[in-house]
C-alpha cells in the first residue's frame, strides 16, 4: 500500500509538514551509498516541533493536526515504505526548536521507490514557499552537491523574486544539471 | 552552479522586469500540496505551471503552495486570483490542463468555467 510513486513525493510531503509547522529553514540531506547498500533521506526543520505525546502518535495513520481532514497519512506511508525495504524510520522533535525526519532504505531493495524528480520537487519547495530557506545536500558515494537558497537570496537581493522567469530557469537548470552530473560521476 | 557573472546579469534583467511590471503582481496561483494533492500529481502540476511562466517569460505571477484544502476528491487543486478579483478554485488540474489554464485565465483573465469546483 503506497500512495506515492517515488521518494521525491515523500520529500515534498515532509516539506509541506515543515512549512505548516512554521519552519523558515529546511535542511534536506540525501545520501546514496550503493557500496554500503544504503540510501538515506533526512529532513530537518526549525518549525514549532511536537511534544512527546504527539510525536508518539505521529506514525499512526489516524493522527493529523490538519482541520480540513481527519486522517494524516504521509508519515505512516514513509515509515511503512522504509521498513518494507530493509531500512528504518525515525522522527525526533523538540517543541519550539524543530523536527527531524529520517528514513533509510536498502539501496538495491526491489521495493525501494526511485528518488524521482528531485529537481522539480526542490524547485516547487523553493519557489512555492517564499519565506522558507532550503539547504539541499546530496551525496552519491564521494560526490557531493549542495544548493543553499540563502546564498542565492543574498546574491539576488530582496527585490528579485525567485518566481522571475529567468531565475526559475536558473534554479531549474542548476538543479537538473548538477544532479545529473552527480549521478553520472558515480556511475 | 553557473557562473556568478551570469547570475549577476540575470539579476539585472530581473530587476528591469520588476520595474516594467510595476507594483504588485498580475495574478496569484496557489497549488494544494497536502498528501492527497501530491498523491494525485500536484507536484507535477506545479512544475508545469512554473514551466509555463518560464516559457512565456511571465514575471508578475506569484505561485505558492498550500496544504490540503479539504477537497481531496478533486485533487490536484489549483486556485487562481487575477488582480483584485475573487480567488477561484479549479479541480483535477493535471499537467495536460496547465497550458490552457495559464493561457485563458492567468494571461487572458477569463476563468475556465468547466474546470471550476462548485462548492
């Protein structure tokens, strides 16, 4: 049972939890380590966090803070997918400080979802949340790609919106090219 | 990353576009990005919307995302507000509907009646 085709959709889902929790900074780590047969994904935010009771219940599919619908399914789906793929799932949170969500998978597990459209996902998270900064850090073996919107915003200044068509093209192009280079380097 | 000089040139052109566009924005587009939306393809819908703005060089449309809006059966849901008109809600906006939606409502200012969610 899964609702998402790929891990980038899970990433979008966790990022949406973070922005709903009032996060202004999101760290996304992806570590592909085929030699150790492990793929891990981690999202850390500085949102309002959860108390221990909520944290215990968050992996339960019948829990949500949302008021428009009564069930929350994103986190339980990710936990189930990780555990089904010989990996593990962890979520830690400190009220007032933020939440960290981690999922690991066996890299070559037959049921492990592909990473999917990471460039498109990141572009949507970055442009779609104007008050959120994103630090993206992706390792494939020894190769590394880091994209930090704080650096981008500093270079562009406060008057250039990220939804400008040429800036959109710049972010999309950079993410697409660098992620392709990272994967082909490792191959 | 591309060179810093290149980004500097892009920045200057972007500032010029801002000046030409004047204060405020022509339209606001909001994509529902709850678990239900993502499962129905909202991420791809939003990527397509951003792609249209890039392709058409539209500099004054703000695209943001929000959570579940409580109409899960109509996902992917996209809301559009042009100028100071009321915001309207569209349902089942898959990627193949994005070009028409941008063309007719965001650019043309005419809502696409047949895709509106009546509620």
